[in-house]
């Protein structure tokens, strides 16, 4: 057993006591007979409660590494479940992680030897903390949305008694449901209002940790119909595993009379989470028009029942009675994923009570969910200005949200740190801090905060949101391998808890990372996410699933399928009013429009996406890179250069490796267009270094192919071959085309023209499939050159005509000029004078590489015509190419100065 177990007198879970030294399992004081191997397995699992213990580790610890069959372990687990009274599929104590091992999931308390000696056998130190205590601040109703809380007096007294041993652990509670038992349902909004207001009463002073109502709502949504149909035992067991509270409250209310003069009777029961025993009851009634007075009385009685000071600090100021209904309806709509309805309700609430900070803060959240960053900022600012009426913790909550909305990350992080230091046992406060650090691009700080949260006792310490947030931070840096691993772990933990919302989000993130890594299983993972999203009605998630599906269809060359998938996502995003997700989908549409040769619409969509990204507070750099690439593909190089210069500093500051790598690659392409091969190589080297860190094969393959082409042009054949050996064959039309074209250029440099023709044809087919006309033109030009050097004139001429056809499909003047140079190379006659139109077109380009190709073709024609000046032209062209660093072209030109025959 691990060293920590040596100081444990016994472990407690439900009515079991497990004594590690005596190797005895007791239930209600009676010994349960277990043979050594099942007992040893139980000791190991309980010591590591909440964590998966691998089969290999169990064999090593319990069987001392002896060679045994796996069914020995299966039999031990079966014996344990029988001894613990666990039925098949119940998983109250032991969960199987397929292919990995086993996990003990019931809450476990440790009784330490020192504690027993000092306080007697009944004193324990709990190892099981609450998941989310964030609702001690009412103004975080929207970001954390707090839930109503109650706590049993016996439990609070017990924990307070042991504050000297573990003073940082506060008792925790969650309101599971307050049902409307009225004959009519016109006042169902009270199911939201009552828990929120009771939470404020109980959370004041920070003595209690409360589970946010958002978490409770999500948990109940995950349960679906089972939330109302399951037995109370199963219901409470699920709540305990997912919410991690010590105590629960369930209750009901009844409306009598006609509202607004009606009265509300509230009946609340306090339940011990572990046993389901009712340990307290509070009943009161009052006027619905004065709900605050009723909840204040209820709160005081609850505090008395729980052993707290009945005269709690003044709670946060609620909206006026005229606004309370709309405010509550707005909160409910936010939790149900309907920000449009939430905004409508909250705008009415603001009109009824314009001086209330809580209503403005809630409306800010609705605007944020709709993607209206500016309007959200205005509401956050107004809430901040009105926050003086709130208590100090509420003021900090409002300020932190406001600072984050205006991207004052230093102050936002400072505030979140202050609150987290006050409540270091609060998972939600820690996650708020980590998210702010992540949004401020302080990734190392964010990871450190999340690591601190992992040290919280279970179940908080392995809450799937910790891994999910770190996965998102890794995604910010395009570290796809780590994103996938963390998201997978989050999904597995969420699945074990039955947390379908978190499971879907984690699977979605995992599938996206897998797609970026070209993992063939990505689609299956995304499909699982989509089905879960549909099952729980998470439409934002569905919109994201369709976007990722559109990306996959595009890369496979199915443009119609991509457009249909993007359209599905756009319809949902527009219906939800989610402008941030709409921005992502517009990027997808722009890429498809580029393939459909609608350059103007592609540009408009990318501009709109950049604007939406900026408005909603998200990083627009990836979209800027897409726009710069569009400009390069259609020959608007000065626009691309201007855009990249504008974005360079911002992109470098983010530390996002893929965005930075893509930008450097685009700068490399621009430098080459100016004839600056050395600079192009430097940019390409940096791009490869950045993209190697992302584990994304597609952008890295692009970078290796582009750098190989530069090496080939510079005559660095060995380096070019090395890059292509690492690049593989590519993935998707554009990726495959780039690799094949770079191989064709390398074969030409080595004089192996049959191989070059094969690769050039592959490149042309790939680029045609992707409708990438500028690159397709270059591939056919390369094919024409290779065939010409083989003496296959007719085939070379056909390839040249194909190049001209592709060039007519694109506004890229470089592509047009290259196709014309290829046509002149094959044209009959002995005229060495460059056609005037071709000379004029190339002069306008200011592209040294295209000029060199033209000079080479002129020299080639002179050689074929046996012109007197052919040797001098060859030496002149070779010298010019060498000066600019195009050593491969220099060698080809120099070869024309000797007496060797060339194909005519």
C-alpha cells in the first residue's frame, strides 16, 4: 500500500469501516468475510478513491507481480461487489474503466491515527470535498449561477469541531429541486427565484460552500426523465457523485389565492447526502409580492437549524418585485441555453429596475452568449457602476467580470486571485482564475492554478472541468496532442459521473484535436459528441459539431457536403444569435467560396468573421491568416503583406504555435515572390519549428513541402529530400498537391524528368480536386517542363494548354504569366525575342523568380535554334540566377552552354 495509508486508522464509506492494518472490512460493526486478494484489491482502490487504478498496478500490488490470469482480478472485483451489496450495473462503489482498470467512486473519509488518539474514535477527517462552492457571491449568478443551499446542523457542528485539523474545509450543500405543487403553473418562475434567494441568505459570510444552480440544472438535464422517475436513493446517489455536496435540500411550494395578492407556502427538507436521512425541516409562507421578506425569514430559520448565526450579513440587493419575475425567467432561459429569450426577459427586468446591478450583470451574460461583445461590455460596466449596493464579495464578482469584459486582465486576475485566496476550497473560484489567466495568455499560470485545483480532495480534485479547461488552454497554443489527451480524460470522468453536458463538450474538443492530427477516429468521436448534444438539447454544441464536420468534408474535397454542414451550423448559430460561433462558420464558408472561385464573397465573409471575432473577444489571428492566404492565392500580394505586417506582433504575442507557424509560412511565400530566397528560407525554418510543436500533421506537412521547394530552388538537394521524407504524402487535396509538386521540382533539379512528370501530374490532379487554380497552374507548368525535357513535345504542349486553362480561372497574374512562359517555351519558330505582351506582363509583376524563368526559356530557345549568342545567354542567365540564390536554375542554365544536345 502507498505510504499515506500507514497513518490511516480506518477508511469510512457509507456504513462500512475498512481497517488497513488489521485488513478487516466492517459493516455496521459486523465483520465481512473476504479472502486476501479481494480485500487487498479493495484496500488499494479505497486508498486511491476517485482515481483509476490500472490492472497492472493491482497485479503488482496485490499479487506481487506474480503471473496470473486476468480473470483472477475479475473474480476478485465480483467478490467485492457482492460483499458490498452492489448490484450489476449499479456502480455505487466500483466503476470499471474499460481497458484501463477500476475506480472506487463512493465518497471516502479517512480516520487518522493522530486524530483518534487526540479526539476519540468518532472523530474523522473527511477526504471528500465539495465540487463547487461558488454561489457565496450572488452577483456571480450569471457566470457561476449560484444554487439554493441548506446544511444540516449536525454536519456543520461536526465539521466546525474539527476546524483545527482541517480548517480550510467548509461544509457544502446543494438544492436539488423545489417543485411547484400548485394547481396552476403561472408562478413556475419561483422554482428559479426561491433557490437563488435562499442561496444568498445562506452563503452570506462565506461560512458555507454552495453548488451553483447552473451545475444543478446541468446535472438534472443530464439525468433527463430519470430526474423525476428515479428512486430517491438513486437520485441522491447521482447527485452526490456529480455535485459532491455534504448535504442536499429538496422541497416544494404551493401558491394559494390569486396573484399578485397570492401567498406562497414553502416546505423544505434537509437531507444528509451520504445516507439520504432527513435531518431538518423548514416551513414558512408569505406574500408573493414580498418574496424577499419570505426568503429572509426562511434563510434565518435555516441558519438557526444549521447551527449558524441567524442574523446573517445583509444579502445582495435583489431586483424590485416588479422585475423579479422577468429576472428569474431570464436566468432560467440562460441555463436552458436560450440566450435570445433570456435577453428579452432581462431587458424587461432592466426597464422595471434600471438601478439593479444583478439584472445588468445577467443581461451582460445574455449579450455575451449572443456574441454581442460591445453590448455585453456596456451592461458589465453599468453593473460595476451600480455595485456599491452589494456586499464586498458581490462587488468583487461584478468587478472581475467587468475587467475581463474590457480585457483588463491584470486587474481581473488580481480580483479572482483575491477571492480564490479567501476560498481556496472553491473549485469554481479557481476555475474562474484559471480561465482569466488563459484568456490573458498566461498559459503557465493557468496550468499552475488548475494543478492546484487537482490537489483538492475528491470529488472536486478530479472534476472533469479541470482537465477540460487545461485542454482548452493547450488548444490555444495548438498543442493538439495534449488537447486530445486532456479532453479524453475529461470525457472519461464526465462519462463515469453521467455528466452528459461535459461529456459532449469534452468529446467535441477531443474530436477536433484528433481531426487536426489526422486521426481517422476523429469522425466517430465527433459523431458521439453530436448524438449526446442532440440528446440533451445543447444546440450550441450542435452548431460546433456541424462546423467541425464541414471542415472534415472540405479537406476530403467534398465541397457540397462541407457547404451543407456549414449551413446546418449557421442556421443554429443564427437562431441562437451566437455571433462568436457564427464567425467560425463564416470562415468555413469563405474557404468553400474560395474553392468555388467566388473570391469577393470569400473576402467579405472573412472580413465579417474578423469583425465578429474582435467584437466577441476572440482571437482573430487565424482568420487574418486565412485572408492573407486568399490574397496570395489570387495575386494580391501587397494586400497580403500589409495584413501580415499588421497582424505579426499580435500573433507573436499570443504564443499560438499554429497561428504563428501559418503566418511565418505566408511571410516566407511573400519573401520568395520578391526574390528574397534567404529570407524566405529563414521564415520557413521558423514556421517548421513552430508547427512541429502543434502535433498537427497538415500544417506541418505544408510547411515542410514549401521549405523543400525553397531548398530545391537554392540547390540544397539533400535538405529538400530530408524535408520531403518527413512530410510523407500529405492529407487532403491541397496538402497532397503541395507535397507532390515539391517532389516534382526536386526530380527536375536532379534531372530525373520521368519521375518529375509523375509527381507533377499527381500534384495537378490534387490541386484540381481542391479547385486551387493558382497551384494547379504551377503543377501543369512543371509537368510541361518535365515532358519537354523528355522530348515528348505533344504531351508537353497539352500540359501547357491545361496550365493556360487553369490560369484563366484565377485572377493571379503570376499564374497567368507562368502559363504564358510555358506556352512560349513550346511554341514553334526560332524567334528569340520575348513577345511584347509577355514582357510587359512580367515586368509589372516585379517577381525576380518569374523573370529568371523567362530568361531561362529564352536561353533554351536560343540553344534549340543554335543561335550564335546561345552560350553567352546561358552564362548570363546562370550568373543572374546564381546572384539571386537560385542555384538549381543557375545549373540548368549553365548546362545549356555546353555541347550536349537537348530535346528539340
